C-alpha cells in the first residue's frame, strides 16, 4: 500500500505535511552550516557527524516529498531548486573547506587550488540542463566530494595521491559518462537499492568510529563502489525506460 494512502485526507493537514517535508529538506542547510563550523575548528568527529546527517536528510527527503505530494499541497516551493542549493552546500562547499583545513590531506598551496577547482567544476556540473538525465542518470561525476574527502580522512593516503584522485574526479565532471541514480536505476533496481542501503548503514557506523574506523568497513565499502562503477559503465539498451518518471526528484 502506498504511503500516501495512509495519510489523512483533510487538506489543511496535507498542506502542513507538505510544508513539513520542505522544512525537513531545508534542515540540510543547518547541518551543513554546523559542519562548516566544525571543520573550521578542526573538530573532525563533529564534522563527520554533521556531514552524515546532511547526507541522510538528502537521502530521505525525496521519498518524503513524494509521499506527501508536495507538488500538490505546497506548490509555491521549488523543491528541486531547494535540493540543488543544499546539495551544493553539503556535497561541494563543506568538502572543499575540508580539503583546505584537514591536515596533510593535500600538498600545501595545492589544497587551495584543488578546492577552487572543485567549486568551479561542480558549479558547472550542477547547472547543466541535463545534469540529471530523463532516464535517471547523473551526467559526469556527480559531485560526491563529501564521500571522497571522508575516505581520504580515514585512509590517510599520501597527499600527492589524494591530489591525483581529486584532479581525476574534476576531469570526470566534464566527461559525459552516465552514473547511475541508485534509487531510480532501471538495471538491477532492487539489488542496487538494497546494496545502497547496506553501504549507507555500514558506512555511517564506520565513519562514526573515527579515528578508529575498522579496516573491514573500508574494504567492504569498496565492493559497493566497484558495483556502482560497473553498473554505471554497463552497456544499456535503448529500450531501457525510466523508472517512475513522473515522480523524479533530483538527488
């Protein structure tokens, strides 16, 4: 049974729920702001916690918005625009500051240059008219910078290796590879959703153990990353059709 069938039919209540969904999405601005403060203060555990909370809100708000039908009951708010603003804050701006403030993440001077490159390339990626394609893919590297810097913080790789990885991802922003939208992909949809949730649960638990993240958490998470990469590059038939096209909300 769809969640919408369980909601009250009273219009004022439905309007309140719809606005509540928008408020839930907007809370991502607060968590991003707290993350910025924590990064400035080099409070890495707090920064990780706020970043994870922002990711969780972003992962759930689309389902909530569709369930309460915000387009019908709160049409005055552009949910997609709100979502993009918050994504740029939490997926780009916060990790860019991380690149500058985190000790030994990047070589001196290069940390500033790389952060600026990330800000500029992501501005391009976010504003493409087909950044999120009609068949539910992201075109170009989808600005998962927050995830990338968390891995770098945990793995403590050589700063020059981190630099090479970040520069490579910057280039991939402009390469029109189609990366899967996990909750909307047509190929292996159910398996992808299940693995995405498992990756999120294990990843959140592991990240909250920082700086003592169990090694097995990192290596298990790489299995999902490999799966994501293979599925994104997997040859697709032209007959593949979008999933729930009418209900798409940008991630």
